[in-house]
C-alpha cells in the first residue's frame, strides 16, 4: 500500500515517519513534482488549511496542488483533521479530529502545552500561581484536571453554572478581581475591553481558542500580555500527536 502524506509541520512529518515503518509512504511538500507521483492508495492531509481551490499551506508557504492530482485521488481514502468545503464531494474522507479518542489525546497535549507556557512566561513556580480557566469544554476540563493534580489554585468561569468556590459565572466574574494567569479556552468573547479595564492587576493571558475573541488592542494599551498559543500539540508534542494520527490512519485502512 502506498500512502502520501502532505507535510505542513513537524507533526505531519512524524505521521510520515510512522507510516513509512510499515507501508510505502511518500512525503508531499513544496518541492514535489506531482507529475511523477504514481497511483497512491491513501492520502493524509493536515488538520486544516485547504483553500477553496484545493491548495494548502506547507511550512508557511502556499502549496499549489494541481487539479489532476485531486482527480487521481478522488475515490481513495483521504484523511484530514476537520471538515473542509473542498472535500465535500469526495466519497471516502475520514476526519481524524472527530474521533473521540483523538480529541481526548489532543486535549491532553493542549494541557501539557498550556502548562509549558505558564512555566515559560511567568517569574514564579507554577505552584505559586493562581489561575482562572475560562470555558469548560474538552480542553478546559483537561487543563483543570492537571491544575488539580499539581495543587494549583484555580477558578472555572462559565457563561452559566451552579456557582461555588470553584465555578463562577461570567456575569459574576466581571464583578471580582482576576487571578495572575488566565487561560482562555472559550470561543465566546468574554475578555472584552470593559473586563480588561476593570482588572486591578495585569495578568498573563494564555489564549488557546482558535478564533480571535480577545480585545488584543485594549490588552496592549493596558500593558496586559496575551499569548496566542496557536497549535500546542504541534509545538510541544508533535511526535506523540503525529503517532496518534498515524494510528488512526492505520486503523481505518486495515480494519
């Protein structure tokens, strides 16, 4: 079986290395001559990034994928992370980031990366910090689990919740002081100009949400540091993350 892997970062390189141990694998990048690619049996794409015309970004550069290549792979298994409009008419597309086990692993890698950023961007031991976690989805819950295990004081801020000494609604969070570190996992616009201006201290904000939901201009004006975390699994756990994707691919191709 011949599997092609599109390289976009170190994680996808690891997918290639893992698959190449047992299968014939080729790595597609900006130097690939698509006319020389023989028939392949499966295609592995990065988590996201396909444009409306079927090109994508590899190592920070736009990788133009010719139409005839897409025609040649139309009916084979194609793996990618999230749903992308360009692939809607392809019959055999598998979305590895919709797999529950993959989502849980990704949350673990994200929590690890968040703790790394806390250690790297504060002048204290992380056990001396107090943390606010905004949002309580899969990644928020995993981050809280790690904070609990490390005995780091924390609060969880949600739009609506039964409040206690740990859980606080967004409405009431706006009435109290923030903690030293704020981890935003929410895609809602909670950290706005009014909230930033209400704080008596200048916290470190680690934003792991994909969309830009924080008023960055106001934060800069107020001297509040915001770290847009980006792709934490690729940053701190690309080998583990790449191995997980390769195992998903193998499982689907050999089931």
